[in-house]
């Protein structure tokens, strides 16, 4: 019963996040993103995101008793879980200044989770599947059930656009990293702290997500092709190579597995 209640709360959280983002989008498009209703919608969206991922983490570790008594191993396991990471970032965005781009990855996840929950639970409850009789003359055939056309359409949508949407999320998260780098270069208050936190998040995402790895590889290949042109000044090409080398060194230095020793976390699950 508790699991069902939490699952429904999880669904309502995703639905609330979508509605809050939609209301914020209306204010953003009319250049009223600092109005009271816009700011409330923005913050409420991240409150919903924190509740969503808080429920997932609570179900995954506390309800199932998966924490264990080994504190270093427990910390490593939690830190490697993408749902814990998204919970942390939701709280960070909630307490930070407005960065509208930060809403989009959470929103895309919520759209697919709402669609899946609607297909799996809501539609079968409101419109139970109809039994389909076996074809006459086929004694071995067994009766089956037919889903609602709406449920079938939602299933096709999720299956067809899931990978594309996850690649979009990866691209948005990378764009957000560059957005924060640009802000940090202006030395806005708290920008370097926010950039450091988000860099740790993005670094974990890159290590765990093939979609993020693909987005980074695609962007790197495009820049490589651009700077390799004969008209590109040698200083630009050299600067790009130095930048890639520095990023690679930072990536290696920030690999927490080398510091955790034997407390290496298990592979993380996809965010929910």
C-alpha cells in the first residue's frame, strides 16, 4: 500500500513539475520572468523535482533497506546513483538564482514518466483492456487482451522518441555547463560555487551516461572539424588542443574511484 501511495505521489510530482514549467514558460515568453507568479512557478517546479527524486531515493534505499552498515560504501553508492544526483541538483537550483535552461532536462524526464504512468496505470484503470477472442479454427490460440488506442499511441510515442529525447537532455545539460562557465567568467556572485557543483554533477553524468558521452563526442568532433580548416589561425588550433588536454586532465583528477579504493559503487540506474 505504501509503495502504491508513493508511486502515485511520484506521478503527481512529475505532473506538477510539467504544469509549473508550463506556467513559467508563459511568463518567460512574455518577458515577465521576474514577476511574482513566474518566480513562484520556477521555484515550485524544483520543489516538485526534489519531491520526485526524494521519493525514488526513499523507495530505493530506505523502504528496501539497501543502505547497509558500511558507511563509506553507503556514501559511495548514494553518490553514484543518478537519482541522488538529480535530487541534489534540484535542491541546488531551488536555492540558486533563476537559470531557465535548468528546467528543461527535468521537464523532458517528467513528460516521459507521466506518459508511461498514464499508459501503464491510469488508462487501464479508467478503460480496462478488452479481451480478444482467438481466431476461429486455431485451437492452440489463446485469448488475449487489447489495449486502449490511446495507450497504444502513448506506447509508440515513448518508444519512438525516448532515445532522441535522452540525447536532447544530454545536449541541454552540456549547454547548461557552458552557460554556467560564461556566467562564472563575469564573476557574478556565487557563480563559481554553482559552476563547481554543476561540474561535479556533469562529470558524473558523463561517466555514467552514453547519451552524455555521445553529446560531448559530437560537439568535440564539430569543433575539431571547424578549427582544422586552413583559414583557422594556428593560435586558435593550439588553444583548442590545450583546452582539450586540460579538460582531460581535470576529468582524470576528479575520478573519485581512485580515491575510494575498494569502496567502488555499483553501476547507477537511470534517473526516474
